């Protein structure tokens, strides 16, 4: 009988996002932790028993390592990855956003608004000529145009948006190079 699947529940994407523990401390990943993470990235449906067998660990040490990494936010969540093109989103656009002000209130207002736009699937603060970089999915150019008119240009404190429509995806992975 197989064991239960490993459940990597959401660990929060705020302070703990980059391996910071609940109290702000960083955790150190040893080689066994990295092997465990590589295995989970490659085969996320393995049971805890199967993971332990592959790593040469018994159930309890394997479970403790997973729990520690979940609590520290190293393992964020478990989910299925959907191919946007197969789901009908043929257009990927990168939008470089320049803000008209940089006060904390302006930035927080922009960020609170951008997370509510479903077509914006990623948003980063960036250095250089622009303030934010957005990755936007659309079913067609007409759909993207509608998103621009009805959502993106309505975002607060935006001075300008520079758009780059992608032609072809070369690489897109969720694997972290451990």
C-alpha cells in the first residue's frame, strides 16, 4: 500500500517567500534538502514513503525536513501547472510600467490594484528605466487591447506602459536550479 501524497500547503508569499522563517531567520539547505527538493520538482506526485526510499531516509526524518521547509516558505504550495496556449491564451505580453510618483502610498495603491487583474499573471518591481514589469496573458490581440483599455491604463499612478508582445516562448520553467 502506498503512503499518502506529500501535501505542500501554501507557506505564504510575504516575508517567508525566499526561505525566511516565520521569525525572519533564514534556513540553511543541506545537500539532502536540495536532493529532496529536486526530487519533488521532478516527480511531485511521489508519496512520502517513495521520497524517503529514494533519498535513503525513513519516514520521520523525511517528514521533518519537508515540514521545516514548508514552515520556512521554501516549499510554497502544490498545484497543477496549466499550459496557457492549450487553455486558449495564445498571446503573452510583457508590459514595462513607469510610475508618475514613487511614494509608498502610490506604490501600494498600484500593487493592490494590479493583483486584481486576472490577465496579469506576474508582476515584479524592477530597477532601471521602469518601475514594474508585468506578464499579461490574452486569448487574442483584441482581448489584450480590451485588457489595456479596461484595466491596465486604469491602474493608479501609471505614467506610461511599454508593451512587448512575445512571438515564441523559448524557455519557461518553474524548476529552481538546486
